[in-house]
C-alpha cells in the first residue's frame, strides 16, 4: 500500500497505534528454527504460569543471521535461561512486543517462565477464559500472548504440552495431538500431557480446559485405524451436537473418497465456546468452534444454521491437510490454505447437497461481500503485498475470491488433473510451510497446463468486467461472440493487465434447447457446454453451423469471478425461462430484476415490473418440482447488490423501487403464494434434509410475499406461525415478516420470543438481528434501545455482530439515514467495542467502506465519523489501519 495512506494515520492523535507495515518483499527466512517445544501450563484464571523449553538451531538458509527475535505481548517475564544457565538482563533486550537475543550458539535450549492473565484478556486472542473455562486462539498472532516465541508460520516444531489445573474447577484438560499421560497433582490439582507427532507452526497450538462434557463417537479410516471423536460443550448442550458430529463423520469419509486424505491422529476433538472472534479454528487435532457453528436442534436453529454448521465443520476438518500438514510460509500466502480449503468445502457441500443451490448461494455471498470489497478503499489482491494487522486480511477476497481462483485452476486443468495435483502438492510439501507458487506448480506438473499467466489473478485486485457483443451471419451460419475485459483501478493499482478468464458457455436455440457447440475450425460440435478462455483485452469466438442466431448462456456455474455486461434484457428473459444451467437461469432472472428496479429509481411504476411478474409466474408454475431452487430464483436482488450497480448509491430510491417491485410481484400472484403457503405446511419440522429445508424456504418466501401483497393477511399468518413454534426456521421466518410490517402483532410476538428464549444466547442473537434488520422508520431508535439492554454484551462478538452487523450490513436504508445518525451510532459502538476487542471492531468496519460512493451529503457525514474514529485515543491498530486506508487519498 502507498506510504501516503499510512502517513494519514501517523498524523492522527497523540495516542496513535503502531502502524508499521510488514511487506512481502521484505520476507526473509527465520534466523533460527525450533525443533521441539515443551510447554507446561499451571492454569489459573488470574495468573497462569507458562514454562517453555524450546530447542533452537541455526537456520542454514538464513544467511548467517545471529539474532533471534521472540515475539511476546502482555507477558510478565519471570525467568529466562540458555542451556540451563540463567541469562542476566544484559543477555537480552526486552520491549513491549518481545525479546531479542544475540551472540547465540548454533544450537541451544532456551527456557522461559512467563505469567499471563487469561481473565483479563478481552481480545480473545492467546489464552483467555470464557464461562469459567480456558480457551486459546492463536491464529494469526495469538501465540505471542502465551509465551515468547518466533510467532510466524514458517517456524514449525513438534510440541509436548502439559496442563496442570484444579480438578474441581477444571476437570477437562485438552491440547493438540495425543494424550500420552495423566495423573493427580498436589492439593486437588491434576495434570495431563499431550504430544503432537507432527511439526506445526505455533498458530495451530491449542488448549482447552474447563468444566465441559463430551459427545463421543468414532470413525474408522480406510486403512482400518480407529479415531476417537468428541465434541466438548457446556453441560446441557449435549443434545444439540448430533448434526455437528454427523457432519464431521461425513467430512472425514468424503476427504478419503475424494482426495485420498486420511486422518492422522488417534483422536479428533472439537470444543465449543461462546466468546470467539471468528467462526472456528483448525488447530491440529483440537478444533475450537464458536458455539453458533456447533449447536443445533430444530427448535433453536434454522435451516441456514444447519447448513453453516455442515460446511464449517467440514472446512476446519479439511484444514488438517490443506493448512496443517501443509501450511503457509508467511501470512501473505494466507489464501494458500484458506482459498484452497474453502473450495474443498464448496465441493463437499455440492456433493452432499444440491450442487446448483450451493453454487447459487456461494456466488450470492461472493457478490455481496467480495465484489463490494473490490470496489472500495479496502480492495486488495488475494495475495496482499503489505499489511499492518494481518487479522484485517481474513477477508472475503482472501477466502472467497481465493476459492474462486482455485476453482478456475480446476476448471482449466480438469477435475481429474486437479485431484492428481492435490496429491502431488501434498506429497511434495508434507510438513512444510510453502507458497502459492508451490501449489500452482504442483497443478502444472500434474496436468501439463502452463498456468504462468494465471498467477496474475493472485496479485491483481479488482473485479473484471466482461462485456458481450454478438453478431450472426445467416449466410455462413457463423455466430461471433466478442468478449472484452476491463478491470477497474483499485488503490495502489491504477493499471490492470488482462487476465485469463475461463468462460463456460452454452448456446440455446429458439426452442430453448442446448445446441451442439462447434468453434470455427472444428470438424464437428463437441458437447453443449464449452470452456473458452478470454485472455486478451478483447477476443472473438466464432461458432459455426448455426442457421439462426442463438442465445448465449455465459458463465455457466459462474466459471469466473467477473461482472457480466451487455446481454440484452430479451435474452435474459429467455434464459430465465429456458436455460438448462440452474445458475444461469436464476442469474438471468436476477439480472432482469436488477435492470427493472434500477430503471424505476426515479419513479417506481407497477407497470414497469410486469416482466418481473411474468418471470416469477413461470418459476411458480414449476415450484413444486424443486422448492429450494424456486425459493432462490424468486428472490429479488438485495439492496446492497443494487447499490453496487450505481456509481453513487441512492439508498432511499433503491429501497422505494425495490419495495415497489416486491409488491408488484406479490400482488400479481397472491392466490399462488397463498396456495403454496398452505400446501407446504405439512413439512416435518424435525426434518433437516435438503428437501425439507427447501420446502420451508419456499413457504417462508410465500409468507413474505403475502405480507407484501396483503399486510393484514400476512401479519395474521405470520403471528400464527410464530405462535405455533414448530421449528426455529418457521418461527424466525414469521418474525421477519412481522418486523417488516407496522402491525399490532409485531411487539407481542417479539416479547413472547424473548420470554421463551432469554436463557439461550444463540437464539437471542437471532432476536437482536431480526429487529436490527427491520426497515420500518423506527429502526434506529429500536437499535439504540437494544444496545441499552443489559443482555447486550460488547465483550461477546456474537452479540455485537448480531445487532450491529445486521443493522449496518442488512438495513442499508436506515443505516444510511439522511441525518447521519446511523453513522454516528456505528462509530460510537466501534469506539466502545475497540477498547475491548480490536479485532471485533475492525470486522464491523465494513459499514464505512463505501463512503466515497455516497451522495455528497451522506459522504460528508460519513467522513466526519471516520475522522472521529481516526482521532479517537487508544484506537487499536486493527481498526486504525482500516480507518487510515479508507481516508487515504
């Protein structure tokens, strides 16, 4: 990033955080490597003592560097010795971020004793307590809050860990690897020792200790080894773990069958914690999960919760090989493990569920989050070139666009070659810390395909725009598809190179059927879906044997993360009615809806939405055949996606036009919506399979449309659905409808829900979120009242995300109120949360990321709050970096 962006931060406030950059270009191998690490924890909430014995040796690749830097933050150093001899204070240099040792032998044993305070650790990074139990979170740089160590992923060692605690208060002791010994200690204490046979970076270290109970199972690997499985939860949560355990077993089997990857330890443990900065963490053999991604039963969890648990359980398990056994050399390579593993969990979900539905939903999230990131001041490549706080780069770009890059490689070389490439990648680099280039080279070697030009995708930010032009010559039967690409400028990258873009395409005839595809120069057609690669700024693709102009079906399966422009509305309507590719069929309907809503911004008119009603009518005719697809296809584009399509977002106009479109479509088919709502009522509320989830999704959508067409009828039905309480998907669907209507049924339903579920934090998170998402005029006042409640806890990231995230991310018309009160509220809360947990605050910053794309009045109001954030004393480096990047010219 340009230095000027950080200059803006250096000038801010008297209490500015450390904003020194780490640059990829400055990477150097570590001066010393650690072979073994022995840790002894005497656990105490107020003062935990950590003894570390680390065997170091000089790194032959470090060019003779003799200095050893040990990272350490908020640690009290009690003792330090080298080869058994205590070091005097002159033997090392200590500062606020670590220790520096010089004049070291080629190999030595370093021993340190430190004290840390888990109870006081509100950052939830390193060792902390939650609900009376001990947990760790070390990715990316949390291990330095536990003991002094070179906290970087290319220092890999074998760990032996001993945990010592009071048995009565902390009966369960867990760490990475295999339990090798346990026993009683003095004065009611007990201990356990774990050994991990595989070298790992310190970010994969974990311990969990507390009053937890297990849900146990087992898995037999294909080689006949028995693996003990356990999910550790608070007492009373055992009944909510069945789905997570079943998902774990499915993921283990799938990885064996698909990639030949077998689990490699005697035990696999998952521990659930309610205070957690992220969704989950793949620590070797001991995954730590947010309770929201473990606990589920029909009366407390929605179908979306079940799907998320399935996917995240799989994702973290898949990291055992793509992230743990083969890890990243430095944090600039983060997408090496995350993008690859996201692609693996996508493929898993496509295999165990509906491939079309999984792809549609994944692309929706990509467009909503990553495309927006690419279009703002926080845009960055999948492999950034510099950072201040690495935690700020756990982004949609690194994860979701990174996964799209791996998917494109798979598309270019073919699925079979991709599996061979995976095997070669792991064989070459097992127990190593490597780079993105190492992964790409393995794919090249396995396939024989040159991916040299593809590497540009990793280092170039921005979303390419692919524009379509068409021509047909009836005399020759040739149809020419001209595709051109252009990537908008992003911060620090004004000039863009053309990228190799795989375009999966089909051609439809007048009857809506796929035509054989014959490219110019081929003797005969080859299939009805072909991959062409747009690698230049503009290219012509000529197809032969077409007596009439076909309709092009482009980006089938969303074969590349690009925006598509230039397809006429009449072709989009045809694709929405006929395309055999479910993704393109639904995407065409969405594009038609976007075009109609954007065209109606100045003066919404029901007549202008007649084409949308016609498309909806066609989908409704066949909704019974695939309710899940129908539910997705019948949704209109979100407010956020519509705002992305405007150079300057006009939020009141977007909201008004979108509401008008919803009402027009709802009224055009009210009898059908009501018939579907009634017909789908018999869905088993306890069934969590894809078919049942699809039926509930369509029923909830039908209820929403009834409410838009006839508010009184919708309110009565929604209130009855909430009161019936058959399952959380239905209850929450009803509450969402009530929260969108100014009706008498709304508040009693909310009050009854809170009375029923006040003791369940995860369910109450939904209660906070559904109110924050209400677009009624009193939304901001309601959010302020919710913040004032005693059960709004800024120390709990789930609660903060449920309220603030839902308001600023899902309620754009009220967040962007013309008086700027939404911006002030977010800034107030960011400052308050930042004092407790900088990472949580920084992850909520997205509401300000698009400030330059607002109209002048709102832009000035947002800038005022950004400058207020910049000048706030004691702002964390996580939040300060994002503020500085947003304000930089």
